C-alpha cells in the first residue's frame, strides 16, 4: 500500500511553489484513509463496546451485590477511568510523536489500546474474584485510556499532514469517520449477539465477544500502519532540524491559550455523543420501555446520519471556514439542549426517540467533522502532536469521562430537563472558545 513515486505523489497533492512540503513524497490517499481511520475506528469501537457493556451488563457482572441504580452508577464510573488516563497518554505519546515521529508512536498506541481491550474480554466476574475483578477491570480500562491518549491526535496528523492545503478539513474527516464506523461495528455485533443469545447467556459470556473480536481490528490496523511512511511535514521538520527536544515544555509555554480553546471546542462533542449513545441507551431501557436490542437498532440507523454529516460539515469547513461551521453547530446545540427533553416523553415513544437521535447526530457530525483539521491547525508542526493530543484528551475528561454518570444522576434526581441544561452549558463553553479563536483555514501548516 505504501507508494512513494512521483506520479502517486502528484495525485494526492499537486506540487505548489509556495508549499515546500508539496515536493516531499506522500502516501497514497488510500493509505492515508486506512491508516488514519482504522485506529480511530478501533478507539471508538472499544469505547462503544465498553459503554454498552457498562450500561447493560457490567452492573450484574461486576456489581451484583448493590441496588440496580447504584450498580449502574458504579459501572458507569469505571467507564470514566479511561478518560482520566487519556491525558497521561497524550503527554507520553505526544512527546514521542513530536520528537521521533508520528508513525512508530501510532503503532505503539494502537497495540497498547488493543491488547487492553482484549484483556477485558477474559476478566473474571465478581462471583469468581470478588473485588479483585473490579480492580482488574479498572486497571485494564486505565491502560486502554493511556493507549487511546496517543491515538486520535496521531491519526489526525497522518491525515492533515498528508493533505492538500485546500482539503485539510476533508482529510481531517478521515479519522473522524472512524467514530461512526466503530460505533456501527460495536453496536451491530451487540445487536446480533442479543438476537441469538438469551439474556442469561449475554451476562454469562456474550458480552465478552465484542472485546475479544477487537483483536481482528488491531491486526488489520497494525498491518496498515506498519506499511505507511512518516508524514511529509514531520520529515520536512527533520530536514530543517526544527524538531523540538522538549515538545511538552514548549507547547505549555507557547500555546497554552490554544490548549484551552481546543479543549472546550471538543468537549461539547464528547458530552453530546455520550448523551446520545450511552446515557440515552440506559435511560431508554430503564425508563422509556425500550428493549436493549430495539434501542441499539435505532442508534445504528441514526449513526448513518452522523457519518454523512462529518463529511458534509468538513467540506463546508474547507469552503466557508472552520469557525463559521462550528459556531453554527454550537449555537444550534444550545437550542437542542433545551428542546430534546420534550422528545423523550411517554412510554415507547419511537417517533420522539428517533427524532432525538437523528437531530442529535446531525449536530454531532457538524460539530465533530471539522475538529480533525481545527485542532492540528491550532499548533505548529514541532508541537502539533502534543498540542492536539492534550486538547483532545483533556476534552475527553471535561466532556465525557463522567457524562453518562452525571446525566444519570441528574435525570434521577432533577429530571430529564437538567440533562438538557448540562449539555447546554457545555455548548455555551464551546461557543465562547470559538468566538475567541481565530480562523485557521489559511494557516501556514508547514511551520
């Protein structure tokens, strides 16, 4: 799949006199798509599998001796462990990604992430190991989070640092498309399993299958990334000897404002996604009268809209600018946050629930698509892996680590309107960050 001859290079990025990176050999478009998308697909596959299991099965497997509500809350808290670990991973992998290169760093993060996911699939339950099973679950989840901490930012750099100048947002959408792909694969597998296995079998062994199956995705991802080459912009930095020896020190010293802006721009997408995909699954099956299988099918139908809007929003971001698209999305999210509770009323309200999911994922795709270009564009080449990674993964804590738990607690104690208010606050924070951020569409990406 690796292709470094001139004819292939020209098909990806025509030579431009104003762009010194254009004369460097680049991977083919096919390689860039697969190398950037596969890791993000695995990342989201793993998280969706864990989110689904944490909402539906882990309360009974790992927390059987407490009340159902407390069991769900404790299970969802373990969901947040990986998010807490992600900034550590972004520090480690960001340092090496900016110091030795994107390719090898991405391979290591992929293997660490994948192996820990497979291990979750073989863990004994509470009935076998007691509290030790919960400790092992949290340990695997933490290691998974460290690996995930270096994944998205590296994938985004593989895409954008191989992109033509006028298509960076579109190329940045490649890793973003891994989100709906991973979601579809994970929930599709859970749907099939729940169609052929009894509830007792799912609790006994069925929930383990998606975690074990992730090994296949890891093998494919390793093969693709092993065959790709280093990104042209990092090689250009090596040739110019502008690679920094202390990227973490440099990024915190010179780009702290961009770190904060990037964090809150991304945070709302995390809160929205896990409100749509994890909290609503738990709420729909415990309060609205849907079966787990029914709601998973509805989620899979809605996720197609998410994928389409990622591409559409990214194309508009290349034409109109990143800020205009993202400010529009954040403004509409404020409206959606206060409107959606009225859609989730009554028992087994299919029309209301589908409207909630479709509108939510339209806004999710619009807000999430351009992020693949915006975060890398906020930082210079020498600290781009570190800066994009730290922003993205701190956003995971702010926006997602405890979002399902907070939303569950809020809806239980204050009603579903309070969940909307929570999402609305996150949307306003993103809007403020965007209003204080300059347009990055025309930034010199070679510096």
